[in-house]
């Protein structure tokens, strides 16, 4: 192709998932060609490493099992080359050589920073090289360039050695000849690497996490490009995290400052550092979806109408507040300087600040800081020299972002009222009038976002009628393209109806669904060991199916242990965990006698029953929601839990264990069920790893269960991929430990249904009730936890749901209600077979004979 003079560039950036599959590379080629034709442009394609590769390289940089990891990476790229129909040795042979040489480099011993940067750079060098080869094979005329020849790292004052090598900023102002030199490359289409740059000493530097977005932005800035397009696997930025708020709207147009604020306070779509260079050069940006290129995406430019109003609401978890009291501090010159100097010393950057005459409270944002218990302790000790300190962990920052926040306060009364019910630790309004942040306890923030989002729309504070800014709802976009999978029981309807001809109520479990969930978890590379928490459902066929899928079993009582070995006599005890709570001495003795892995969660057991545990290998369950001891300055949201050893007593436990010759080989934390965000899991793993290092003998980190399932029609399915990515990140930071999980609900909930027959249909004071022969004795979750379960009339599955009923059971308790205002066919009549969905977890295992009603029967469907 002939390159015309003066053609301007369009920069296209593709992330890890977009470069890891062949069909995605076809998309890249197509999009690049289209841009050249439509925009009369030259195209620079900036790519990340294949997904997971940077994590693997990070593990190499930790110096751990280098040769094996290098070979695994070579294999991974070989396999992908084969997929692309490329000769791996011809295309990547030289790069494999470089990677192997780096693995054997003498600098590896000291984990030298320049060596680490070179190692990290290999991922992008390999992906861009194989991408160029593939595109050429598809007939594209594409050149390859080394990003290090064009992006120069700059050193900032105060920057650490580490950040000057592994998290660099680059030059934004270049000499006039730069564009000309770059344009002299012969092909109209070029491919280069994200993430890497030239260190001022001529060697390699990298831009840090999310660096590929930033690389694209630097190229856009230096080349004065027409546009920088960030191609990802989401449709763009939203007015709230769509996983929490399905009504969130796509933001189709933002100015740089708003986009910056949204990227910084929540959305993970665009790395916040990437806005700066484009803003500097006035280059428009766009965020687009590789899978759905027809969607409008989010466009960011300086010409965006500065429409006042809230554009987005976000929530960040894992916020740590440090509250500092000092009498009359304003009189003492330099107090704040003293304070901040101490934060700097511990490598902590401060996000929000609130101050009063005698108190300064600041927040630490975990995305910028690796806030571990040890660091907080050290900081507290340091600060104690100049003031009284209180550390408040597990806070959430809820931020409203948008132009003209001050002029909108009168519309926010509903928002203030919502917060009025909670304890607000800190309110901060940014000086650029772009954000308003409330810091509250994390537990209080649960479920708030959908409410606040709706409130902002109702009050007019979020002007969603402005179609130039607010695009379609997430729910609409997803509904069109990714309808919810049909539940298994629709396909098995006639079998279920036949089963219901037997006595009801009865449970039915679909083993293929159990296996499907098991395989989803087994596919997550970062997880080394998987156990199933059998208390969720201990049906023999389910246990057998999960053991056959490679799961171990987690028990919480001697009864469960005996059940396991009765069902599976050949089960290797090494694959069974025993994690009881307040169990009697005999159960520990019996469990140890069986040879299973016992988890202890208190010191008293060691003191009182030394002979039971002497010389054993044990796991230790820790309550990460800190309590007393030397953590007395650290309080949680006031949660009181009977589980786990208080973090402040770990040292005491270790000492007692040592005296008894006990080896602590695992540490465990199970935070309970519910929606856990990625940051949450990460924090948990970091904390566990901190303890594990201190203990010294630990091999296994067990992060428990608690994976949610979507019970409600509007619940988003748990984002396994996001979770897996988060785990891969923490695993890369702490590669020495075996990451272990022990979910219950996730594996079995959706596989089970409760079948029952309608007994009576009764109207009273305008409310129609349909009674089932199943009650809270058969499924207690609605009565106990206000749990929501989908209920359908299986007999009349195809009839319109034109009636509204309360669905109740036959138990003499007013809480014996399965659902209020449930939509069912108006003709629902006594004798109909009714189905309660997602009842496979904590259904039968919590059933009782209350009112002397019989236990439900159980069936298994293959
Ligand atoms: C109940 C329990 C689990 C499983 O919890 P789910 O929410 O069902 O995933 C895991 N570990 C322990 C220790 C438990 O008590």
C-alpha cells in the first residue's frame, strides 16, 4: 500500500482477552482496515500480552520456579501459534531464546529491577510479533515496531527506584521531527506493544498495571492522532457498575475531566493514567467493545458539551480510614506536614481528607496502596508519636461524579437522606467540583447503589433524558446479546412432572448442572485446590459427582465426616477437611484419627487439649475482621462473629502450637456468603498471605466459600472471569502458596428444585394465596434469610403469568411464606405441581420435621 503524505494516525489498543483468540485477531485486522478506509488514516495497533501472561511474568519476577514458568510460557505461545496456523519457531524462536536467557540471567538472583522490566516486557513483544505475523498471513500489509524506540520514560521527583523502572511515566512533549520519523515507516498499518518504554539508560522500563491503555494514549499524544480507541470487552463506561446496577446507562460522551474522575473512582474499563496524555494533546478517545463494535461506546473529548449533572455513581470497597486526633493541632506549625511525611515513609498515598479543629481523617485507597495489616500497624505506631490514631478498616467510598456538583445539592436530598441512615465517616467534595464522596462502613453500602442510582434519576440530578450523553441501559444491551441461559428444569419438565406423581414435597437434583459448575471452577488456573462444603447438600450422588470432578470435601461435623466415608469408603482422607465451630474434643480426636485435615480456630483448644493436637499438622482459621490484641486500634464495622481466631492472637497461637510440635500448614478464612467484590478477595488473600509469611510453615491459603448465585431474575450471574482475573493477580503476588477454595452454594444451588403440589387457593382481604404442601420445614431459606426464590407453576408453564399470589406453606408460623406477590397463571389451582427454583443449596440439608411434617424425598437426574 502507498502511504500518502500527511495522513493522520488512528491508534487502536487491544487488551489481553482481545489478542488471545484467533477470531479476535480477525476482528483486529478488519477494524484496522476499516479505519484506514473510513478515516483516510494510518493505523497504529497497540497490543497487550496474551491474557494471563503478564501475571505469569510477574511470578517469574518474584524469582519463583523460573525455569518451569518460562517453559510454560513458551508452550502457551507455541499452542497459540498453532491455533493461528503459524510456525512458532520461525515467528517466535528468537523471542523464546531471549525469554530463556532472561530466565538464566545472573541478575535474576537479586531480582534486579532492570531485569524484571525486561522480563515483563516479553509478553507484549511476543503478542505483537505473532499478531503481526498472523495479520500478514491474512494479507494485511502491516509493519512492526518496538515501542521502546518511541516512548521515553521520564523520571519524576520523589519517584522510587521501583516506580522509575516498573511504573514509569513517559515523555509527552517531543521535538518536531518525531511525527515525521514515525511516519517514515513504510507500511500504512503498524503494530506495536503496550506497556513498555525506554528507560533513560537505554534499557527497558514498563508502565505498570493497565499500562497498555497508557501506551496507546502516549502514542496518540505524540503523533497528534485523530483518535485513540481503546477496544475492550465491555461496551464502555457506565453510570454505575452494571454488575451491581443493571439499570446503569452507557455514557456515550464525556469530557476528559469527568472521564478521569470516573476512571479513578470506580470503572475499571480505562486506566486512569491514560487520560492525561490524550487530554494534554487534545486527542479524542473512545472506548469500544471488540465483540460488539456496532455499539456507540464512550467517546471522550474536549468538545463534549459540559452538561451539568451526575454522570456516574461508584463504589470502592476496601477503603481504610486513618483518623488522627490531636489537641489544638492548628496551633502547631507543620502538623500536617509531619503527618504526611509519615504516610510517605510507609509508601502510602492519601486519597480523601476531612479535617476539623482537633481531628484529621484521611482515606487510603487500596488500588493505590498495598494496605496490609503490618503496614497499618507500623504506620499507627509511627503516628502515635504525634497524635492519637484510630484506623477504621472495611469502609466503602461512594462517589457521585459529574460537572457542577455544587449547583446540584438541592436535588440530592434523597441521597443525603439515604446516607442519613448510615454512619458516615467522612464526606468529601472535590475542589474541582466534579465529585462528592461519602465514606461509610462496607456492610452498610451493600445494596445501596441501585437505590441511589434510581434516586439520582428520579430527582433529576442525573439527566438521563440527555441522549447525547446517556445511552442505553446495561440491561437492554445484555438482554439483546446475552439472554439468560434457560434453566435446566424447563428441558426436564416432563420428567419432573412424573416425579411429582410420587409423594410431595420432593427435591430433584440435576447432576449435569453440578458438573458444569464444578468444571467452571476447575478451569480457573490460579486455584490449586478445590473442596466442596458438603453442608450445602450432602446427597451421596452429589458427593460422588464432585469427587469425580476432582473436588475434595469440606466437613463441619463428625456426622458429616462419617457420612462422607460411608458414601465414599475409598476416599483419601487427605482430600477431606474438617472445619468445625465449637466442636467437642471427641470430634477433633475422631477426625485426627481418620487422618483428615483439621482446622482449628482458637488457642483455647490447644491449651485445654494439648494431647489431642500434639505433633499434628493443622490449618488455622483466622477472623480477618480484626478484634483486639495488638490490633486494638483497628476496628471493623462492629461485626461480631464466633468464627475464627482473632487476628491479634495469631502470634499466641503460633507460640502454643510450636510448644506442642504442631506444624501450621494452612491458613483459612471464610467470610460468609454473599457478593464479594474482586478487591475484597484480593484484600483477603493479601491478609492471609501476610499471616502465612509470619507463621513460616504455611503451604495452603484457603479463602473459603461464599460465591454467590443469581437467585433473582435481575441478579447478575457471579462474574467468574472477573473473579478469576482477581485471583490470578493475587496469586502472582504470592505465588508460593497453594490457593484453595471451598464453595458450597455455587456448586449445587442451581442444580436443585423443590417440587410440591398446590393444596388450596384462598382469597382474603384482596390477597390471593396459594398454599403448597411444602413449607418452611422443607425449605427454610425464605423464612430464615428472607431469601428470594423463583417459583413457577410447572403444570401450567406455558400459561401467561396473569395472576398475583402470595405463595405459602402449611406450617403454623407466620413466616412460612415462599414469596410475596408472585406472578403465576391466574388459573393456578389445587393439585398443580409447583416448582421452587435454585433450591439445591441449604434446602434439604436444613430441612426439619417441624409440625411433624415428613422430610421431603430426593431424586437425582442424570
Ligand atoms: C458453609 C461454609 C462454606 C461454604 O459456603 P458457601 O456460601 O455455601 O459457598 C465454606 N467454608 C466453610 C468453613 C463453611 O462453613
